[in-house]
């Protein structure tokens, strides 16, 4: 069985095109077999995008575990003054993101294959993630640690996670790293977690 957080070059293609609107921003997104939420924008990602508000001081955003790019492309369209870096371990997902960048003319998005923050060589003002829960708690917690290291001082982390899939333990893990974390939205069983990096 193939998992969206792994590469599976043997997987047949079944390309689909989604027409998605979030926060009055319309997107046309190519998806395919072997990527997360192929058949439509998942509810958690929608709640996350509806919750995020970025101020004009934000210059750089990392979308970690970006899939085919809905978070990156939505934020890039809403905030054309920011640069968004989309990272995913799944090569097919990154290829789709690059196609979706072209389709949506969001040239302030850059997509690259990376296992978590392995190939991230820059800091960011914001890290956004719908973490790969099925990859296991260690991978998810490693993602939070990488996010803390990659953020600028005063930088922010946004996470969407289902309560039943570990939101309370994620809240405590992020709080232990950042010294703060709050639930800024609860909807349909999903929590949106927010933390800010304050240099000690």
C-alpha cells in the first residue's frame, strides 16, 4: 500500500483537477494518486486557511508537508508580498505543486523535495503545517522541532490537527518547545494550534 508521505514511483497516474475557493481566493489545482487528499481539499486544510491571518511584516512562509500546494498557493494569492517555500518528501506532490504554481501564476511560491527540514537552508517568519499524522508521532514531533529551529525570532507556527489524532499531545509538545501554544480555532474535530517563537 502506498502512503502519501512516501515516494512510490510505481504508482499509476490518475490526474484530477480541483476548483477550490477559500477566503474568496479561487484556485485550480492538479492532483494525482499517491498524494494527500487527492479527491478534494481536506476539511482540516480549509479550516487552517480560513484561520490564518498574516500581517504586512511577514516576508517568508514555509509550508511543511505541502502536498500538491493548496496552502502555499492560497497564501501566495492572498498575500502577494510574501515568499512561500513549499516542502514535501513526496516527489509527485512537489511536481504537482510546480504545475499548480504555473496554473495559478503564483510565482512567489518555490517548491522543493525535502524530508521535514532536511533541505531547508533559510529562516522564515511563519511555518504552516498540516502534519503527516500517519507517519507517526516521532516524525510529527521532529517537524515541530525543525519548525522552531527554522523560525526567526517572533516567528509563528500554525498547525492543524484532529483532536482524536493527537492534538492535545501536539499542544503540549509545541508548548515545551516554544514556551507557549494556544488553540485559536476548533471546528469539526480539528484544532488550529498557534505558537510564537520568543528568543530566550
